[in-house]
C-alpha cells in the first residue's frame, strides 16, 4: 500500500494528503491509509486496520482515512472487490469537473483494463453523502471505475495491483482522449470485425 501511494504521487495522480487506499485483508478486516498524512511518505506500518463497520482494530494512534465510509460502502456492496484506490488524477478529474463521462469505446485499455467509467453525482467528500451517491453504481459488477463529480476518481479490483493499474490506465486514457479532441474528432473502436 505504501508503494502504491508513492507511485500514485510520483505519477501526479495524488498530491500531498490527497487520495486514499483500502485493501480487504480478511472477511471482516480492512487496511486503510491514515488520515492527514502525506501519502508519498507513508510506510507499511502507518496503515490502519478497521473492521467492515469502520471500528479501528490496529494502528490505534492513527485515524483512518476521512473517506473510510466510501471505501467500506464499496467493499460491503461488492464482495468481488478486494481493493479500492481513490485518487485525484488531473485529466480524469477534469472530465468529472466538466460533468462528462469518459467515453468507453475509444481505447482498448478502457475496454479491456478499466471497463465502463460512470460519473457519480457530487457528494461532499468525507461524508456519508458521497457513499450514498456511489452505492447505486455498485450494482453493476462490470463497473470498476467511477468519476466523482468535482472531486476525483475511484477504481476497484480484486487486488490492489488491479485497482492501481486501473487508476493509471484511467488517467492515461483520459489524457489520450483530450489530446485526440484537440487534434480532431475521436473515432470509436469497432471490435465487431
């Protein structure tokens, strides 16, 4: 988790205290990043263990991420998800600020790695309102990436590596789409032959 935080920061997908991660480590146990810490400086021992209701189990001297409710809602509603990455990737977040979904039919990486990307209506960060806004999008198990209106993005995966790769691919694809729009009209992929 600490390595993932460093890599997200190095790639400009989070800055300072931005972003947070969660990893399911047992049926009722989750590791999350601590609140208020610079993510690129975290070490493995800094993570906070909570139960699925959010009660701290380990790492008691640190508070869990302020987005704990968001992570736990996803993990409770999606038993297939083992890890969640929340970041503020600039270009993908630009789509969210503009109120636009990222088109899913333009790049193979979006189709085969990320999957459909849905735009979640605005909910204040760190509040149950954000979790309330996300829950309806969790019914579709094909959706493993969400844009949070005026906020950032969330990716999910069976493993932390899968969620992390989806976040990097989401941002990379968003950059390519913006570049394509500057050049001309992006052409949808035709995979049917």
